[in-house]
C-alpha cells in the first residue's frame, strides 16, 4: 500500500501541474497584448531553459551520455516545444484563450491517430469511437465559427496544429525511448530556444505597445512557471504515478483553462464551446482508456 505521505505529495504535485498548465493559455493571451508571437516564444523558452538547467544542477541530476538521445532531443525540441509553442501563441492572436485550451484537449486523440499512421499502432474500437467524438467536438468548435464568419478559423487550425505537433513528439519519444531526465529537458529547451530565434527575428522583437506590469508578470510566469517549474514537477511526478493516471491531466486542463478565461478575462461563454468540450474530453477519455483484463478460471 502506498505511503500516505507519498500519496499526499503525489496529489499535490498533480494538482500543481494541472493548475500551472491550465493558466498558460490565459497568460499567453495577456502577454500577446505587447509581444509578437515568435519573440514571446523565444523569451518563454529562454527563461524556461534557464530554470530547468538551474534545477537540474541544484538537484544533481546525472547527465545522460547517450548519443542517440541527442538526435531525438533535436526532434522533440522542434515538435514538442518550438513549433507547437509558435502555433499556439500565433493562434491566440485571434482565438479566445478558453477556446485554445479546449482545442488542446484533443491532443490524446491526435496522439492516437499519429501512432496509427506513423508506427502502425491500430486503435481499438473504443478508441475509434473516441476519435470520432473528438473530431465531432472540433467540428462543433471550428465549424461553427467558420459558418458564422467570425474569422477565427485560421487561428483555431493553428492551435489544433500545435496539438498535432505535441502528438508527433509524444509518439516519437515513446517509440525511441528518450530518457526521463531533467538534463534532457534542459537540453531540449535550449535547442528549442535556438530554433525559435529565426522566427523571432523574422517577426521582430519590437513591442506592439509598452508592457504593463501585468504583461511582464505574464511573460515571467509563462517562462518560470508554465515552462521551467512545470518541467521540474513533471519529471518528479512521472516517477510517482502510472502513465494512465497521469493522462487524466488532459481531462482537467481544458476545463480549467476555459474557466479561467471566462472568470478572469471575461471571455464570453459559448454554447458550442461547451458542447465541444464535452465531446473532446469524452473522446479523449475513450482514447486513453485501457482494455479490461480478461480473467480466466483456474482448471483444478
């Protein structure tokens, strides 16, 4: 039986990570008031990489020596950090932060599809149903705006593209077996920071308007909390919790992100978004579900 103190720490870490990641969409929206998307990604990655590097050094994390891991680090830096960050930040220029959080709830569904088409991991019938529900949710969310001419469809597709990038990264890591290490996370963030430089230069580091204190806080919170501290908590948590239990975090982040957007940014709740949330999260639960073990009677 698990130690009660160990269980309490695990629950606190899980709740902390859920809250930190659920606030990221709101913080992106606030930061974009003064920063262009690509430079914001650069500063977020730079701050996050610094935080994780300091944490790895203070915790005396062993430095991995696998050359194969270095190659995978570059791929994960692109598909797991630089590119999805840019797509999501760019998308939130025209999309409400609450809607962005709901769109990211489709990541488990995208992961299932990528695993099917890239490594031939055929989904089970219940997972196929989950994929269908998830796509129905995306249609309810994106299609509704398209038909009403709100001009936000492009931004929503960018954010959905970010979810696909995360899915590609997750499948590649699972396939190749990237070591779970804070130094690997730090290396990945530093490479992602370097990859973001050309995009940031192309958009320009000039500010759209003088940042307010809230904007500076949002940028710092994105880098320190949602990127750096989140990585430290994540690597502490995955050693304490089973993968299928950790995956439940995908059920809470979209709903909390949508709630923060409504309560703190006064974004208007929309009926189609609530319907989409139900469909996407239900689909994600089915995709993440595991088949029940079949018990067989012992022959005496």
